[in-house]
C-alpha cells in the first residue's frame, strides 16, 4: 500500500511538471488549508510560523533538467521560505484562495517580472529580487530614516558566473553562463542603504522602523555576493529576532538569540536590509 501511495505522489509530480509546475499533493493541501484559515487580519508572521519545524533543505528548486516552478512546502531554505510566505500573504491580502492563485503568485515572485522563461529568468541574487519586486509593487524597500539606515551597500556580484560548477543548470549548459554574467553586470553598481550590524539593537528607533513580519535580508562582504541570508523580523522583549530556515538548526525556527548577537557571530555579515510586503 505504501509503495502504491509513493507511486501516486511521483506520478502526480510528473503530470504537473508537464504544466511547468512540480509539487506533491501535500503541498497543495497545505497551501489551500492556510489560505482557507486566514482572513484579512492574518499577519505575515502567522503564515511564517505555520512552517516552524519544517526541515531545512538546500537546492530544492534544482530537481528538474529544465526550469519549472517548484512548490515544496515540506523542505525549505531561507529563500524559498521567504517566497512561500510572501506568496501566501499576497494571495490572502487580495482575497485569492485557490491553488492556481498561489501558483501564479509564486511565479510572480520567483521570476523576473513574473515570467518563467528558462533558468536565467529566475531571480538568483536577492538584490535583483528586491529591484524587480519593488518595480512590480509587491514589496517596499525600506531605506529611511538615517539613522538607522546609515550604511550604503554597493552591489558587486559575480559569484554564479565565476563558480558555474556549483550550479546544476550552469554546469549542464555553459551557454547560460554569459546570460547570467550580463545580469550580474546590470546589477553591480546599484546602491542601497542598510542598517549596520552594530546598530541592530533593542531601541525605540529600531522598533519604530522595523515591523513584525518584515523581510530581513542580511548583507555581506563575501566576494561576489550581495545577500547572505533571509528571514522575517520578530520582536521580543529582549530585542529583534529572526524567523528563518536555519542551516544551523536544520529546520525553520525563531532564532533563540537576538539578531544583534546572531550578526556578530558571522564576520562576513555587515548589516540588514528591510523589505515590507505591500
């Protein structure tokens, strides 16, 4: 009986892959249940907390030989957690409750201008994601006031084009590398204000600027990269915390330590950018 059930799951995924969507029935059930349970007052954090305990798994979008929308609510990394929750929140705000609505919204978020057109159309660098989703009026990029947004990041990305062997699609198709390099060049040079990690403290100013459920993008100075990690803002009595898909904890958690302490433990982390779902 168990073998039959697994066969059905795989066959369902194959059928849906033909429609450029790869998922399991458990994913559509969870999404529809959450959208049915939610109402106009439901917060971003409520959606995010429904995934606490879900295993951290990297590279879940690289399961197909060609680019297809992958929906996987059973295994998450920091980016897919943020996209999953943001898609749910945007659907809920717009009164969209169906699986098809969610698939459309996730596509809008994951791909440049919401159009799936091969591997290069996926927004691989989060600075590119921010720029594109701001243009589409899906998120706001918070960069004021100064302070606390007292630092400026100049984007300089080239990691993917200089490490193609680390990416399944680029390793399999070298012709994609120049396209990725062009995207990196168009992104490099962009400037954005951020909060330096020394300023991420439990202050009245920071509490007025960052809201529960805001997307936190951790900036870094690692060569060729722009953003090191993502999550959602959670305020507690002792300060700001991060709800994230954690490689360290191997699951989605609300980080026990404050974000200030978390940032200090990583030398390449420089601070945080703040995005707010519209």
